[in-house]
């Protein structure tokens, strides 16, 4: 009996010792990347985001703290249930340590729930909605690249400051569009501007002519597009046909990516103001990385793709420094240190999971101004992170 | 005899499956299998092509999620609430839709489902396009913790088997016979004195309720309800599952659901991940062109021919 007890004690001591020395769980670091590979967002995230994550891992040499890094990817098809299913499976059966990318807010929220239960790190880059760092926040989630708050603050405030003080909204008639309109209205009125009205269009819509005509007739200086994706590009095409910009009004797209501009062409997109978290042609560092990305994928990176590279690199750095892939250890390390790379200079991760970094207000160049392929943006202003994302005290995250 | 043997083998496989395959994936399969079987009840046996079953599936998913998460109902009652809501929706939709036949019936169900979809996208309780997230799984009768995947699997399996039995029983009952008579020759069923509309409506409501039960179950399994469940793609997917497995066979839709769920899952992380819709489309075309009776239908024909 006594020997049995000793044996049991010895065994448990041994088990504890081995657990302490094997800081990297299962001897490898596994990152699960969920993105939209074939749908609406595959251009701004999708295969490019996978390439960005692969680049981050390669640039790290393929190993971290002596353990190999593995990347698994899946197409969540913008469906929350597929994302949740994959994330759960990866976490339970395939020892995935963290989840990355997650375009489309519903999939990000679904994976947040799984990550909360399994205590895994989530590096959100593609999803936009601010609930991720408010009511739905989790201690191990980082909302890395941008958010609807930053888009509203960035574009709304800056445009009013430049004299665009009367606004009219073209709003997608569902929760996201309405929330974005409400956010921007607050910002515009706070900055001394005036909202003359808004028109709701069904989601999704293809014919924007009547909406654009109404916006044109409103006489507002700025037409705010509170929609996304194909709705935004279709609205811009219609605005172009009716000569909205040529008539002296300007368009503020509240959610637009460089890939959208690329798809529209400068002829159509010129003059649009937008907020972005990253532009490839900022300085030598951004250019160097973006050229590498271009070589690999044939396209310049969107802010989402650059954000994936930056967030995965920072996560790997944390593992390298702490020698552990334990979620709490890694999160603590990341929260305590500024992010300094080509993507974010002096970015910090707040306790509500928000990665605060500078945003940029950009104006799309005209074909005459553009000097080459992908030379699309003129950076009008750098929006300091604090201003773009608002103070931490505004966050309704319960664990902040 | 072969059918009974087939069912016995399938039951054993379902009982031991979670020890070899990932339980959550199996639960997803069971939910869609139930959805497809419920759909087949009116397509295969009633001859009514509904293109709006996603509304019942998704509607029940939202009601169940809301009932469990916000009202704090126990899991079992939440499931019942979802199924009952789907039944009521089915009654309302059915009363309008069964007045017409063929393409008009399909269009009316589609139109009603689209109305439901726009209701879900703008109603505050559904969370819009973010979906209803973080629904707790709760406990079974206050005793078994359903957070455990194994417990949840056997709970799901029990519900699936009960519903499957109910469908099989309905199909083989006098009610099912009349339904088939209506499908094959409606004027004749009328001339025999059957109140055709009442039979159709009953079948429609039963189908909607069971489709709702499937959606409700899916909410509990995945702990979320999203717009995907209510989108018309879902109505299309269930048609695909039913046709692929074998329309008008009892087990066919379940097999079809298994094939689709397995494919979606396998393809999602393979090299074909950008091609999932294309692959499914190709399979659908092949199925319609070369084996119209579906997997189970062809199998049955083969067995009948050979033995």
C-alpha cells in the first residue's frame, strides 16, 4: 500500500516536472487561420491573408522557441457555424494554439465564444464591428487591424475639419449600415457638422440610381456611404454615372479597401475619402514588405492582409520571448509591449483587446496623379490611435 | 429484410461513431440529416417542392437561442419552443402556399421565406448579421452537462432517432398512403373523397416543425444561430441533400446530408477550399444527369434488380 502511494506520488511529481519543462504544448505552435477563400471578402482577405501568415512564419525561420510552427487554414465561407465548427475541432482535436484573420464579424464572434471556452489566443484582422472590443470582448482576443469606430472617427471628423460640414447618408438597411450611420452622425455632429438626411437602400442592392439621385438632390457637400463590399462599389459606380463628384459633392466611403479601389479603377474611384489602417506606399519599410507580398501574390496587400502578417509575427515574438505558448503568458507579454513593425509604429494592445495604432485618412488619386500600378492613395492625414479608437473608458467590455 | 439489416448497421455505426470521428461534426450531420428528412416528407411523399424551408430551420434556431440565452429556459424547453414556433410559421405559410401547385407553390414559399429573412436581419433579438452568439448548452433534465461533447452527441442522436422514427411512421401510416396518393394523382384523391388541402397542410406543418427541431438542435450544438440558417441558400442546400440521397426514400436524405456535410468539411481545409461551391455544383449536375434516384434510390433499385 505504502509503496503504491510512493509510486503514485513519484509519478505525479514526474508528470508535473515534465509539464513545466515542456513549455510549448505538444512540441509545436499551431496557428489556425479562418478566412473567406471564395466569397465576397476573398479579395481583401482570403488567399492573400494565408500568404501573409505563411510569410510571417517563414520570416521567423519556421521555428519558434525551438518548436516548429504549423499553419492550418480553412474557408469559413462567411458562415458562423462553419467557423465555430472548425475552430472547435482545431482546438479540441488538433492542438491549435491560436486563431487568426476572421473576416466577417459573425465568424469572429463565433470563434470568440470557442476561444473563451478553450482559452486560446484570437488575432482578429478582417472583422470590422466594434462589439469585439465591447460587449463581446474576451480576455484572449485581440482586434488588430481596424474597427467601425476608427472608420467613423477617422473619416467623419477629418472630412468635417476639411470643410465637409453637411452630410447625407446612403445606408445599407441592416444593423451594420445603421450602426455605422449612427456612429458617423455622432462624430459629424460632434465636430460641428450637420446631417441633412439619409436614404436606406436594401441589402444587397444592385441598382443605386434612384438613391444616388436623391443624395445628389440633397445638396449636401459630402455623401457618406454606410455600406460595404459590393454595395459600396455599386453605389460609387452609380455616383460616377450621375456625375456626383464632378458636380462638386464628395463621397466618403466608410468601409473601403484598396482592393475595392483596384476593382473600380481610378477613373471611377477618384476623389473618394476613406480611412485605412495601412497603405503600402508609406515609407521604405512598408514598401519593402509590400513588394515581397506583391511578388508572392501578384497584388498589393490590403490592410487586413498586412494586419495578419503583423499580428502573427507579434504573436510568434511573444512565444519566442517567453518560451511558452500558454495563452495567459503570451497575452500578458503582448499587452506589456509596444508593437513596432512596418504595420504599426508604437501600437499597443489595450485590456479590452483593442490594438491601438495610427490610422490614415486617404484620398483616392485621379488617373493623372497616379504614377504607376497600385499608386492609389494620397495620405491626407495621420489619425493618432487614441483619436481613432477613442479612450478605453468608452469601451463597454466587462473584463477591461 | 435488407432494409432492416441496413438500419441495424446504421444504428450501430451512429452509436460508435463519436469514438472515431469528431463528435461536433457528427452532430452537425445529424441536424442536417433531420432537416433533410423533414423536407423530404413533403417533397418526396407529398410532391410539394418548398423553397422556403430555411425560414423554419433558421426561425426555430433564433427562437431556441433567444429562449435559452435571454429567457433562461432549460435546453429541452428551448428546443420545444423553437420547434413549436416553426410549426406555427409552417401553419401560416402552409395555409397560403398549398392553394397553389408546382412552381407557384415553390415561389410562394420562397417569397415568405425571404420575408422571414428580412425580418431576421432587422429584428434586434437576432443580432442582425452578427448572429445570436454564445447560447449556453445547459443541462439535460438538470443532470447531464451537455457542454460535454459526448453527452451532447447522444442527446442529439436520441432526438434524431425519435424524429426519424416519427417520419418513417408517418410515411407508412394511412396518412402517408393518402399523401402519396395525392402526390401521384391529386384529382383522383379528390374524387375518392379526401380533403386534399387538409392532408397537404398537415404534412406541411409536420415538416416545418421537424425542420424547426433540426434548426433548434443546431443552435444548441453550435451555441449560435446565424443568418446562414435562414438564407435561401439553405433552402437550396436541403433540396440538394434530398436529391443526392434519394428523394422519396426514407433514409436517402440523411445519406445526402452526410455526403454534403462531409464534403463541406473536407474541402474547407484542403487545396480545393476556394472551390467548395463549384465542387458541390458539379456533384449536383452529375447527380441530376446520371443518377436521378439518388444514392439510396439507385442502391434500392440495384438490390431489387439483383436479388
